[in-house]
C-alpha cells in the first residue's frame, strides 16, 4: 500500500487521466517461465496490485479499476478457480485496513452472487469499512463482464417499462448509463493491458467508448511504477477528440 515518502510525480505529467482501468494479464505465463504453478503467478500479481494502488494514490487519480476475475474465468480448471477465490479472501483480509488507512474507497463490481457466502461477506465488510473514504476509488471487477453489465442495465430499464414507469421511446443513452457499473465515477480515460495481448476481453465495454488504449508486453507480476508512469506519459501525448476535430483540422476544412 502507499508509502508515505514515495515521490509524487504528478507534476511531471502535463495532462493526466482521472480514471485508469487495467486488464491484469500474464500471471500464468510469468509462473510458467519460472517452472511454477499458475497460482504462484497470481500470488505474485497481488504485489503488483499493491504497487499499482500505491502509485495511483500518489498520482492523485480519482479511480483505478482492476480486472481481477472475468465471468469467463469460471471456465478455468476448478483447482485454479478455487485457489483464486481463496487468494481473493486472503487479499481482502490483509489489504483492506491499509486501504482504509490511506483513504481509499474499495468497491467490488460484478455479479458477486456466484461467490461463496464467505467471500461475499468479506466483500461487504471491506466495502462498508471504506465506503466513506474520499481518496482514490479502487474498483475490483470480479465475476464481471462488459456484456453482463449492459444486459443487467437493460433489464432494469425493461422492468420500469413493464411497470409503466418508463416509456420505451424515452430510453436513451443517459437513462441506460445510470444503471451501468461505475456510472457515478469519472469516465475511464485510459485502459492498460499487460501481457502483450491486444484485445479488450469483455471489459467495461460501455465505459471505455472513448478511452485511450495502452498495451505492454510486461507480464502483470512485473508491472511496476515505472511501467505505470510510462503509460501515463504516453496518455499525455495523445490527442483526444471524442469524435470531433482539432482546431487545426477545423481551420483547414
């Protein structure tokens, strides 16, 4: 968790994102490269999470969203899924007090109903402890999928239509947006994916419509402050137009 004397490099970045989302990929390959079982990589990945949260706090980001367990990850071997669930419980137990100390608000987004009652209780307890914190919002996407997110929002709108509260022709982007996860936070500005793959993997499909994408070959357990800062510096060099044109383009047309 954040170190009190860690250097704040925020002033070095001319234009930084408010909300960063990370697809944490490469734990299994990192372990395989060392002749270890995949869970060894996941355990090492927890340290990378700690470093990333620390860096995000010191950069004064509004929000950091980490893709921890997708709805498709249930298809992995049962032994690995079981080990991941136990690792999740232990991580919540060991990290939440430090998060609270550093004014971090923890939220778990996704369909948590499939998790064990023990894990669901840990999640509720951790969220309750940190819910009034005003610093970084740390979102852990667990049993989350972008398609699931949109569908659950559409279902809530459909229920309102069925009850006569809402007319179908009044449904628009804003009405659906209020039922999509993370709707109360700043939009996602930057998506980082580690591990060398160049895809989104059903992550925050609605929320990243205009986000900048940054891909790195670094495997997640090796992701550190230098790699994170490199992504922020790359973001600062991008020109975000949100479907419009730059002043130069407009003058030239």
